[in-house]
C-alpha cells in the first residue's frame, strides 16, 4: 500500500531529480497506484519479475529501468524492453548488449567507489579504461554513472561517497570530451545526501510504500 502522504512526499523531491521506483517487493497493482500519482519511472532488479510486470503493464506509458545486476545469459530476454540500464559492470555484458539490442540503449556504468568486496561495479581505478572501451560500442549510449553507498555509514560519510562519484563523472567528461548528464545514486535511506551531492536519479523503494 502506498504511503498515505505520497503526493506530499513526491513534492519533497526536486523536480529535476527523477524518482525511479524500485518495485522489487510490490506487484503490478501497487505500481499502477503509484503511476496514478505521477511516478512513471520504474526500476526492477530481477529479470523474471521484470518480464512478468512488463507484460501486465504494457498498456501504461512506463519508462523501464533495470537497476539490478544483469546476468549475461539473461541479457537478450530484457534488453529490448528496457529504456535504461543502471548496472553495466563488465565488457562481457557490453558485448551482449551490442549483439542483441536493436537501437542504442541509455546506459549507466555501475561504479564501485568504495571497493567493497563481493559488490558489483567497475572499480573506480579502472573506470577510465572501462569508459574508453565502452565508447566503442554502437548500441551503448553512455548517459551516467550509478553507485551504492556503504550501508550504515553516517550522513557525512555517505555524502562524501556520492561526491566522489560526481567528481569521477566530471573528470571523465573532461578527459573524453563527452557529456555524462546523469548520476543514479541514493536509495530510501540516503537519497537526501545523494540529491545534495548531485544525483539526477534516486532509486526509491520502501519509502514510497511505508505508512
């Protein structure tokens, strides 16, 4: 069920910041409720759940974001149904996108700013070389960087983590002479710090539905 003050909550997000509703734990009916309150960008983590919801909601004008780790063997199942991929993290996946995608896909590179073990994302020290290779693919349109902050960090530390990604974005733009307009960072626990640090997309889940 949507939070009772959903309209008031949405108004607290700056108009130039896109709410990507992370719908991992809700079904199509709850998504329609949110859609009717003006949120039309939805983010899915899992391929099977995405395909099911995509079919159920095909009559709605939804912008679909895939925000989870995309396994290469499932790439072809979703790649022509999504509008944005937030989690490009390997050249092998880039090759699969280039092979199966019909037209250039708006893509975020997932960056590991914190070098946490067992986390997906391109290590920030390898980002320059990764971008250099990604720009060679015809079906990948690089539009942004994505990251996740370390859980349970204090607000100042989280803010610094997000600012590090903003710095990497600016440095990459200067080095390659390209525009990277978007930063996908911030979730229900830390979206305020992300917005303060320059986020253009926040991936919000339970905060949209909690009472």
